[in-house]
């Protein structure tokens, strides 16, 4: 899992070297840990798998929880098939 984080950070640096990034690997409920990480952050960037509204109501959505509860601006990147 650490290599995925390192690859993601390298990709951000390749496209936007002026952006400071921080990677963090923690155990716990995704939404709660992301909201906790938002404290003091300039921005929280999360992806969205695109399950749709019905699945979101049934399963909940950690990206939705981040938008509602984060302490900084949140950028949600939609699943590739949902991008226009």
C-alpha cells in the first residue's frame, strides 16, 4: 500500500511540482480518518467511485461525509466514466 501512496505523490509532483503534498497511511474508518486529516489542511482531495445516488443512500459515501464534515475545502474527483 505504501507504494501506491508514493506513486500518487510522484504523479502530483509531476503535474504540479509547486503543490505541497502529504501522504499518510492510517487504519480506521475512511471517512472519519479523512475528516480528521482535514484539520489544519489547506485542501482535502478525494476520489469518488461513482456508485450512484441509490447506492450512496444504502452504502453511505465516504467522499460525501468528507464534504459534509471536513474542516477545509474538499475537492471530489469523479470516477473517470462520470467526468464530462
